[in-house]
C-alpha cells in the first residue's frame, strides 16, 4: 500500500500492512526497547537476501518500545509495521493472534523480540515447509542439532522440560510429531490459520494452535536457543499459573473431558464442606443449619474452580453474579432432588438404600453438569458473542 507522506521515517495511519511479502514475521513485544534494534539488524542481515519479508510488531508495551521500533525501522530494507494494543487481551498469545489476523503473506513466522530466536533460521523454516508441503514448521530445541543453551539457569531448564512433558502427556495425539510444543518460534501457512477458534491465555501460542487448529502436516527444524540480548525474562510465577489454567482449559475442551473435570472438582468440594461443618458445629450451631451453610462453602469452591478451569472461555456470555446465582441454585437443587430420587428408586425399583443412593448421586451429577452447561455458560438465545474492542492502533513505519 502506498503512503501519503513523503517525509522519511514519518509514521502514518494505514488500514492494512503495506506491500505484502513472501513471509510476514510476527514479533509480539512487551517492553523490549533494548532488544528491537538488534533484532531488526539481525533480520536485515539474514532474511531479505534469501526471502522477501515484512515485519509486524504486535506491541503491548508500557515503555518506549514503539518509538524505538520506528527509529530503527528507518534503516530496514523491508516494510515494518507496529500494531499497538491498548488492551492486551490474552497476553503474548493474544498478541500473536492479532498478528496472525493482520498478516498478508502466504507464510507467517512467529518469533520473540528478545533475540533468543535466530532470524537466520526464518528462510529455512519457510523452505522446509514448502519442501514438505507442511502447514506448520516448528523450530525445536529437542531434536538433533537443536539446543536449549539460552535458557538461563537450571531452574528454567527444569520448568521447561517439565512443561513439555506435561503437555505431551495431556495431548499425545494433537502433539504427535511436535517435540517442542513450548517453542515460541515457528512458521505457519496463512491458509492453515483459523484464528477465530483460538482462545490464548499467556505466552504458549504454539500449544494453542496445535491443539485447537493443528494443520494436517507438521514438520520440525532444529534450532539453538540463544542468550537474551538485553533485559530480563518475562517468565514469572504468575505466567506459570496462567499456563496451568490454559492447559486445564484446553484439556476441558471436549464434553467428556469437561464432565470428568466437573466430577473431580465436585469431589474436592467435600473438603471445604466438611471443614465448614466442623467449624460451625464446634461453636454450637445445630447440625441441620450448619450443614446448609457448610454446603454453600463447597458450592463457592466448586464455582471458582469451574469458572477458571472448565468454562473460562464462556464466562463472557453472562455477568459473574448471574453465573454465580444460577450455579448456586443448581447446586442446592441437587440436594432437594436427591432425596425424592432415592425414595423413588427404593419403592419403585426395589433397590437397596445404598444402591439407590449411588444411582441418585450419578443421576443428579449428570443432570447438574448438563444444566450447568446449558443454563449458566451457554450464550443467551438471540444474542451474539460480544466482540471486545481492543482499541488497537496500527502504524506503518
């Protein structure tokens, strides 16, 4: 796309990325002002001579990273675009999804902005994908020729390997053929991206892509993880918890998995229930009102876990107080329904008390799970999913 301004280095507003190339390099950034000049220099040295390219920074920074990018881009022989998000929905993974939607080239390469992913590998990723007719090419640290040398300290090495083992154990089929699902360096065909189904949380976007929208053919190339050029890693304990929540949400994507998770969470609810019952009866409360109040502790516990582990992506359909109220009504209705069911099974089916109780527990569990999905977390009829205005400013440099 042509720019109206003829002043070198002047930033102009544009509706789309200018001059699509053979590859769009998507770089999510958060306060990487000390690294972006070096990164653009490395891309300039390694990529354009072998492959036409454009670079798209999706920026969530609170520092001067966009201004540094604009200044450094003046020396680049390829188009550079900054897409700054005022509301960084989804973290780094959300930034990558914005970049996938905005890219115009046939191939998209995703890489970090801290210079730990070598740009010299970008042409090889695309060439490997073309030769193998693959939709996704992963740069892996864990195949022959690769190395995780740039991971700082034994702690990060242990965490990285543990996260890799956990994800491959949870998704053996979807991650088959991907030795490094934690990699943030990969190439994907734009035609293979279904960005609308992606629901990223945190920084592991490759895992999100592979599980929700995996291309049929996937291949890998080895790469050596470099030392960070400047600054500190953004990996924190908070990001670790977000990663675990993301894993739980991905694993609960199927109805059967959600039902199993619903049951397991329900079992854990017995602990706050019993603790509450013990505390209330210990201060002299009669066991009947104590049981009713203690049951609410279990309901609240179950609601919090279900909200964050099973139905995170569906919470936007209703306000939290609406969801909490509906969930509490269903959970307490379970108690009211169970006793008549037990009586029905004993007198009409002639079951023993224990058998009738077990059958009633299973019946009410299935009914409560179905009602929770239908009445608490499904969109209201006739109402479209709200599209969040991310207030994103796209600037071509």
